[in-house]
C-alpha cells in the first residue's frame, strides 16, 4: 500500500471514529455526563468536520502531486 492510499484509509477511519464519538455523546447524554466526557464530544465533532474539509482539500489538490 502506498503512502497516498494509507493516508486515504487513515483519514476515513479518523473521520468515522470522531463522528461516532460525537454521535455517541449526542445520543447518550446521561452516560457521557456520568463519565464527564460531554465536552470531548464537541471537540470530536469539530475535529471530524475539520478532517472532512482537509480530506476534500487533500483529495482535490494534493493527490495530483503525489506519484503512486
């Protein structure tokens, strides 16, 4: 697997994990409040959005510059 393809896979799993954590904090607020991780859900949500933006930028602009 090339570095470019590893980057695609890593970004995909990072977005899924961050988005899943954010969704968990929204669907189970009592549980997250008990564990005191509610504030981390907000951070994970914004990080997920940032990673989605970075993914589009990377796919459009940088993937042409990387030689397979």
